[in-house]
């Protein structure tokens, strides 16, 4: 068992294990990035939440402007919506 051939085989196996571990780690990192539940998916979820908040704010401003326009039109025409 103390032969140089055994030690060479042992080094090769250790080297292959190390390379395999690096490949597995790299695969896991790629999977985490590309997975929709990973940081890309989280970024899209946050962006969607921001867009929904902006849409709600725009709807509120639109309702406010429409109300003001109704007041101006009823004042100018003397007609009311009621």
C-alpha cells in the first residue's frame, strides 16, 4: 500500500473530488440565479409591487382631476351631474 502508484491514484481521486465539488457549487450558484424564486424572481416581484403602487397613485390622481373638471364644467355650464 505504500507504493508510489497508490499515492498517485489517491492524489488523482482527491483532485477529481475537488473538481466535482467545484462543479456542484457552480451549478448550485447558477441554479440560485436562474431559479424564479431566486434573486431575479424577487426583483421582478418587487418591481411588480412598485408598479401596482404607482398605478394606484395614478388612479387616485385621475379621480381627483376628474372631480375638479366636473366642478369646473358644472360651474361653466350651470349643469350638474345630479
